[in-house]
C-alpha cells in the first residue's frame, strides 16, 4: 500500500474517532468542561456531525438570554463558530503533521429573534479537508471561509455567520 493511501486511511480513522467523541454525550461534556466551559454552561449540543456537515444547537434559557427576550448574540456566535470549528478539528484530530487552527474573522447577520432552541448547520466539511490537505502538502497557510446558518425549531433562519479559519503547519 502506498504511503499516501496509508495516511488517508489514518486520517479517515482519526476523523471517525473525533466524531464518536463529539457525539458521545459524556465525552462531549468532558471536552467542553476542559476546553470550552462557557459552551457547556450555555447548553451547546452536537445534533449531527459527519465528514461534510456539523449541526450544533443552543437553547434559549436564563443564562443565554438578553434584555430583549431572545438569545444573546454572543451565545449564537459561539454556537455558529462551533458548528464550523468542529469540522476543522475533526480533520486535524491526531494528524501526524501538526497544523494549527485559528479564527481570523467572523461576520454575522441576525435576521429574527432567536427564541427556543436554535440549530446551526455548516456543510463545508470538504472545504476544511481540502485546505488542511493543501497545508500539509505545501507547508503554506490556507484559509477557509465557512458558512453556518442558524434556524429555529420551525426551520426559519434567525442568524447567519461566515467564519474564516486559518490553517498553518507548525
């Protein structure tokens, strides 16, 4: 088997291991507790995660609300960022070549009051895979601008974020 094929198989195996951790309720909470405690306290949950797509939800509750009786914009931004960042982290999990991941910009649009649980979905997983692969092969930094949309329980869009991530070989 070629070294490239072996590396791709290893990446696929590690990707699935990361997805399994994120989908496991206890392991995910432990991850949040150690890495993102405010996300744990805010009630973020992984609803779906695979190689192409990530869906994160956040509830409307006392801790997350603003004075206007909707979910606070920073809480929505955190859920939107996580829906994109989880895809990048999944492809970087236990890579033999270390690659750093960093948010370089975030743009948001708030279209409607977020009441109840809001679901952020990013479907740019393959963009992350391509950028990370190019970073490893060339050693040059790459960026990915990922789109995530937040919808309420009725499926109506309440927010949209464009999060730009930078990948750089260490």
